[in-house]
C-alpha cells in the first residue's frame, strides 16, 4: 500500500491537515482548535483514493 509514503502537512492558514496523494490530488482533514483540544470538522478524500487508508495516517 502506498500510504506508507504519504506526507502529512499542517496547513495552519486553512486550519487543515493535508496529504498529497500524487497527480495533484489531496486529501484533507479540516479542524478547529480550542481549550487544549482539536476538533475535526470536515474530511475529504478524492473518490479514487477512498478506502485506501489515507485517513489512518
């Protein structure tokens, strides 16, 4: 599985963690910070990458 080679980037300006999936595709998990917690508000994975474990990274 390719997921062992994925790099996760914290895009603090957009309040989200991003994974470059190659070919310009990105998955992301949007978040809010507060009171010592992180709350994930939205996640998005391109259809052709669903079910491949990107979210587990």
